């Protein structure tokens, strides 16, 4: 794993986390929280799409979409846990 790949993960995670935080209301995260949720969402979305044998294409846009879907799912779960 290179420094370049780590930076790309952080950037893609940040973008996906910001989008997910804008769409899923009820959880207010700071910038670091958005990036962490985006990176974890990328793992979750990648695993979910692979398990469902679903592909959104190739390239950076598909990575952002996959990370966004995973981050949105993660934020919905976090929001429901906070309400308990």
C-alpha cells in the first residue's frame, strides 16, 4: 500500500462521507467523522456490492458511488442506534 493509495482512500472517503451526511439527516459529523464514515462506507459498500454481484461501473465515480451507498447505510444504522 502506497502513500498515494492512502490519500486516494481519504479523498474518496471524504467526498462520499460529505455526500452521505448531506443526504442522511439526523447525524451531524465533523470533517474527520465524515471521512471516517466515508472510508468505512467504502468497505461496506464494496463488500455489499460484491456479495450482491452488482457493479456501478469503473473509475473514480463508481468508487465514490459505492462509498456513498455504504456510508449512507452506515449513517442510517448509527442514527437508529442513537435513538435507542
